[in-house]
C-alpha cells in the first residue's frame, strides 16, 4: 500500500525530531531561540538522506500586539543521491495581533 501521500512510492521510510530552546532576555520584549531538527528518509531501501537544520532566532515585541522575528536557518543535507545546495535561509517576519473583544 502506498504510504507517502498517494505518490506511488511504496518503499519510503522516514522519521524526524527536533530540539528547541526559547529564552526571555527581556521579559515580554526580547527573546532568543535556537532549534535543531533532523529529518531522515530512506528511498527504495537503498538511498538514505538526512536533512539537518539549525535555526537561530530573535523575537522582538516593541508593543503588546506587535512582534518582529528574525531567523537564520543553516541547512545541510547528507545524501548520496541529493546534492547539498547552499540554500540557507534568512527571513524577517512582522506580525500584528488584533484584539477581537
């Protein structure tokens, strides 16, 4: 039976996990975070690929309903079949929360 989103790939094993830490530097204003996650897949019982990501992040809350997030993700791939591209990520996110009461 197909076990990978109905893609006709019947021999794919996969697993993953993550560890993360978020610390308040200035309560309700500034947070620092780090996360490591690993995703492993085995295709056709012969080719294994391991994806490792380390994320460093800063959350800044200048007001009660505003959050600014800056994250850097260092990505590595260990595989005989897939190349390890230089495709790290740097992203900036602005969030605004509205009180619906």
